[in-house]
C-alpha cells in the first residue's frame, strides 16, 4: 500500500537518478565520438519526435544525403563522399540524438510516477523540476550548436560546443549530487570546515577545465602542436594571439590548446594539494579522505592520458578515453564536495 507520508530519503529515487546520470555519461561519450568522427552535421534538421525514426529505405537515405550535400561541410571537405560513408557518420549523430531522447524519457516518466506515489522527498521536488527543465534546454542548445555549422562554417562553433557540453556536465553533477541526497537524507547541520569551500572550488575548476577541453575539440586544436611539454619548441606558441580577444579565447587553435594545457597543470597541482592535505588531516572522515586520494589519482591519470592523446594525434579511442576520464574526475570531485558537507 502506498504511503501518503513523504520520507526524507528514498533508495529507489537514488537508483533512478544514478541511472539517469549513467545515461548522461553515455550521451557525453557518444557526443565526443560524434565530434571526433566529424559526424555532428550529418543530420541537418531538428525533428524532436519524427527524427527518432532513421531512414527506412533507399529513398529515405538518398533524401537525407541530398540535404547533407547542401551544407558547406560536404561541399568543402567531404565532396564525393559515398552513401555508405554518409551512413556511418549519420548513425553516430542519430545515436547521440537518440540517447538524448532516452535521457528525457528516463527522467520524466519515473519523475511523474514518483510524484504520484509521493515517494520523492519533498525537499528534492524543486530540484528535480529544475533538472527536467535543464534537460529540455539541453536539447534546444544542441540544435543551436548544430545550426552554427549549416550555413557558413564547416563545423560547429567552438563556444556553442562548449555550452552544449557544459550543460550536459552540469546535469551529470546535479544528478549525482541529488542521488546522493536521496540516498542519505537531510544532512546534519555541522560546523563549517575549510574543506567545504575548497572542494567546491576544485569542482568548479574541473568543470572549467572541461569547458576548455570542449573549445579544443571545437577548434580541432588537438591536431596541431603534438609535441610536449613545449609547443613547437616554445613555451608559448608564436601564434598564440588571434585576430581578437574572442578569437584568442575560443577560436584560435594555438591559444585554446595552450590554455587547456595550463589549466591541466594548475588542476594537477591543486589535486595533489587536495590529496596531501587529506593525508595530513587526521580528523577527516575515512570516506572523505578516500575521495580526496581518488581526486589526486584520477587527475594524475587524466593528465597523462591527455598528453598521450595529444602526442598520438587524437585517435578516436584515446579521445573517447580522455573524455571519459574527464567525466570520471568530475564524478569524484562531486563526491568529495558532497561528502565534506557532511563532516
């Protein structure tokens, strides 16, 4: 029999939110593969409902291919592409959009059911409503990103790619945090510690570094300066400055790669500091200390993976692994920031 009293915690709600977070992770990884394979502009229309059905016959494929032939990417880069090659890039983009639809359904349907059954802790209702709205916004931003590459560009605008990825990662963080809250209930009001502000600052730094990485992907900046630790034999590349401040920040290949490298060095130093401080803090809870050590270890692995990816010329499997490492680091940083609020 369904209870009409809302509990402060709910394991089914936590499992649901963790499952949706896993789907968002899958969407991010497939989205990264879509970018690396140059597949993101293969579907030139936004059809939220009917677009879920792929071409079902030769006529349908020829129609989609004809639309793709009208955009600059085909005319300037892929002219002469075979239909079979087009199908390959089409399926990557279709899978990415399908995962987006699945994320929406996997969140919205159980959300309504939990609300009807009064299984959702009252303090989390507003947060889940915000997550639902953020998910809808993400779909619109995805099309806004794709539209930037359909008229004059041969790829999507880097800043729009960073916005699209940033929203997905924000969803991931909020889903994990809310799932942890659903699992454990209302936190006790403890005394503030230095770890609260520091862990949130580190989480924000990881998020910023992910956005810098999105700019690198959007500008194809990983395909140049594949030496390390220098860039073309210099500490600062000679072509660092773009045509404007905005170009230097978001569009110039040399500058966005350099900025991402510097961000990685600073983040690695911060992660090592977090691990050392946790090792020296004898009052720190064992779970929080383990998460701090994980932050240090995952950051070190991710930095090494980034160097390997760059020097190898960004092969697909390494690029995907590097993006997976970024989300893993975001997850452990979220876990640490959440856990130290309960010390």
